[in-house]
C-alpha cells in the first residue's frame, strides 16, 4: 500500500472517531482509532521534552494509563527509549529475559498491570521530538510489516495533531482541521530553521518559540510558520518568548 493511500485511510479512521465524539480531531481519537485498527488492547500518548517535564496526554483504558505513568515516573521503558533514540521500540513479549534485565523495574510493573507486549513510536518531525505513542497488548504480539506501517502512520498523524493545534486537557485541538499528512511539515521545519538564525538557538528551542508564539496569539502553528517563512514575522532574541515583530 502506498504511503499516501495509507495516510488517507488512517485519517478517515481517526476522523470517524472524532465524529462519534462530536468534536474536532484530537490525539485521543488517534489512540482510539489505532486500538480499533491494530492487534493491540490499548494505547496511550505522552508529551515529552528534553527541557520540560513529561506528562501523559491521553490513554484508552486503565492499563495504558498505568503504563504511561509508570514509564514517566520510573524513567525507563520503551516509551523513554523511543523518545531518547528517536526510533520505534517494538517489544512483542515483556517476559523476554533481555528486556527484564534492561528494564529491571518497568518490565515487572508492566506485566503486573496487565501488559505483555508494548510498542513505542516516537512523535517527531525532523529534529523536533514531541513525545511518544504507546500501544500495548495483553498477550505476546508481533506486528507484521503492514501493521507496523499503519502504527507509524498513526504516530505521524498524532504528531501532526500536536503541531497543528493548542491542546486542551482532553487532548483535543481548539481549532482547525486535520491536514493531509506532510502538507505543511516542510514549512514548519523551514520556519524553525529561520528562527535558529534569528534567535541564535538550536532547532528544538526555535520550535518551542514558534509554538509558544502561536499558543499565546491563539493562532494555528501553520499560519505562524507561513508568516515567518514569508518574512512577515520576525523574532528577536531580546523579546519575551511569546513576542515577535511584524515586518513592515
């Protein structure tokens, strides 16, 4: 299956979940749709950063909620490794001896919570990492190539939702619709690159400034990125984090 057709199918599945709730698409809909489409029992998503405290954004059931809290509290587990390494961590069976040695506390705690398999998929765009989508099953499970591709597509869409909107306590965006996957990622990435020069900072801090400005102004991230790329908006190193200057 082509990546475009896969992305379109995943978007439809997620949009259907949001329609059932009668709200705009949020990360909770991505988690719920992933559980319905894949051989897993639950899903959770945590926002993570190298400079700010990590916190769970949503979970589909009690077990996934416990898994998110366990990993963020213990500082170990597939979620932590996936965020640190920027690659998917696939754990078909937590009873594997090597895994129990690697995650000495998490593995036993996860098994006790009711999880047997865990798959952690980083939410990232270029050099920017936003968090991790976790999927679990109560029995040993291996994702075949098609299922893994679908899981990664759900993670891509979750990343897009997080980038595209301000997030409320339910994980839902305050405005805008889910765009076609990849439709404006390059522009956001380009805007972050522009800000690294304007502010003299790294790419992740530049993105934080871009997102903070969008949040403070109540604007969509894509709109602010377009203004930065078009030189209609310029950020100053001496200004407050949520401030920028309109170009004349």
